[in-house]
């Protein structure tokens, strides 16, 4: 039996490759979507978060400084910047950035896959990602950058990304962000910049020296007038910027009112308690014992005191009746830690023989230790631990620690009375005080060494302890040898300075 004949049936001409290509494209798109979800999360989590600086406030809640990894970075908002600075940076970097909803990424993807991932002008969001990850040098790195851009712009408003970028971009003179750079280059805040200064800072942000081109673009966009353009183009660069010096704005502020010394003590106290990582990355807030108004006034007093004198070095401390550090000043940071006993004995510094067993360690006598010793006598023999912290809080504002005063030791009444009898008493008027007699009573001692041209003081009032020392230079500025000041004249100068400081402390209490 033969097989039946089966008629031939013509097969439809439907190639398989279009369907396969569709599946591949779907897979690519799906895979790229996953890439957007995963690769882009890292910069968001790391960088788009509340500022991690530890904020330092004075006892009344006024900000004094910040501790952070980047030593010269000050966060700033768009509202705090001058409008002309915002316009200048936008025209220099990405004129339409804030006017578009999202960065167009598919052309970037095509360029990345073709290997031309640096051909297009980067958006501000791209620049922000590159600030932390560098410029991509491979297709994979370029795709990672694009995924980060997509993730950032989907998660945060462009204004927030722009602020983050302008608060972190390096702009020369060891500054990060426009606020720090404004202070470093021009000695003023970013909200106070002139047109030419804004154009110069924008040229730094765009890595171009053509400030005039930015001015021309600002005129073309209507941000400035023809007259303003003409005037600003005539300003030379040396007229725009201040001379190179200490370009750290926080250092400028700190050194101007002597804050570097108390901030250093606050920093060390925080490190000792919480560790370095928690201080520079943990978003702590700390309220210190420092009175910023008093600190500022003392800096002014020192400057006034130096006029007409030949004071070379000076260090001083103000403690309250619980040994909280209210103010500290040193004309050079190292002076605060100088051991005074290397030239003077403890007995000489205290103005009387000291029973060393009563006062703990006397190996080193700094200006702070000198104040602590006199504080014991002024507080009826009670020795308090010196404190520079009042409170620490986390980034949510929840209190972590409250710091009180602790008595370390107590001298017997006989010892206190005997030692107090050997201290000098003096009174002086302070017209600003509300007390009827307008007088401050001080118990302490003065000392001076005419050979080494050094004078010191330690003493207490009802509310404060003040200790200080200074040196007087013998050689005048013109190089002519001068007669050294007598011990009596040095003591008078030390008493004069002490009176001013006590008066200021009682005024700002």
C-alpha cells in the first residue's frame, strides 16, 4: 500500500527576526529601566540628604561655626544668593536648566552607546553627578551617569539639585560652593555680589576666564542694561577681588573675633565624647557655653588695648561661676596652650605659695588652668570641671546629652581663707551696671617680669573669673632698641585690660 499523497501547502512568508528584535528591544528598555532604578540610587542616598555638618551655636542659639569634612564649605539656598549671581551661573552652565522639566536623556544614551558620551554640553544635574563620580570615561560609566541624572530629577526638584551643586562646586582659593567662594574672593556673601563679581564667579564655575562674554550674555538675556554692561566691563579683575590671604571664610570670621580658640576646644570635647566620624558626618547640633556677643566685645577690647601699646602676644579666658567657658581669646592659636610655668613658677603666677596637693595636677599652667586655679578661690574652695558644652542634639532636633556642672574637689575653709587673704582686692566703676554702687569687686593677683616682658593676671568677681597674660615687644617697628617696660608698668597694663574684660563680662551676663 502506498502512502497517500499529501498536497503541498504553501507556508506563509513571516520572518522571525522582527519579533526577536522586538523582544530584544523590550529587554533592553526593561533592563535600562532597572539600571535607572539601581545605579541612580547611590548618589541620591549619599549626597541629596540633609547637610551632615555639625552645627555649633553659642549659649543663646546663635550659630558660631560648623565642623565638616570639607574645611571650607557653606551651604546656601537660591533665595540667599543674589539674583544676578543665579542668572550669571545659569548662562555660563545651562541657560534653560530651570525652565525645563527634565534633562533629555535619550540623546545622551545614543551618544553613550556610540562612544560619544562627552560630545554634548552637560546639564547641571550631570555636572552635579560628575562632581562626586568624575567625568565618565567608558560607556558603562556614561550609562551610570545618565541613570543617576534620571533618578535625581525624578526624585528632587531641579531647584534643589541646583542648590546642592552650587553649595559644593570647587571655585578656587580652597573654597567649595558659591557662598564660601564669595567670601574667599570678594570678602562678602553671595547675596551681596556686584554684577562683575557675579560674572567672575560664574566664569570660575564654567572653567572659563572670559568674564566679559558672560556679561554680554547677561545683557542679551535682559538681566542687565547697556549702561550696566559698559560700567562692569571697565572694572579690572584686581579691583574685583581681595588680596590672597586666609581664604577660609570660617577662619576669617573665627580669627576676626578670636573664635578659633573656643571652637577648637568645642571640637575636641565633641570628638572625645562622640568620635570623629560622628562630629564631621553625623549631623550633630551642639549648644556651647560661649557667649558670642561677649566674645565679639572682648575681641574689640583687645584691639583697642593694643593701640598705643607694644603688646605682641596675648591670651585670655573668661569663666562663669560654674566654670563654663564664656569667652576665650588668643592672638595666635598656640598661645592658648603655652605653658606659663616654663618661665614662671606656679607660686609666682598665683602670687603666693601653693599647696600643690590641694589643686591636683600643676605640671602645666596654661591661661585656662590659671583661670581654673583662681576660680577655686573665688568659689569658696569649690573646683568645678570646666565645661564648653551645654547640649547636643541629633539632626532631628532630639536632645542627646545635657551637660551640667560637676564639683571636682572642695578645699577646706581654712585653706581658702588663708589663700584669699593673700590676694589683692580692687574695685572699679562700671557705669552700665544696674547696681546702686556701679562697682565691680575683684579678688586676684597681678604679676610681671620686666626681663622677659611678660605680664599676667588672675582673679574673680561675684560672677566671673578672668585670667590673662601678654608679652610686650622691646624692639620698635623701626628697629630702634627701646627701653624695656618696668614691672610696675606691665602690671598696670594687665590691670587695665582685666578691668575692661570684667566690665564687659558683667554687662553681657
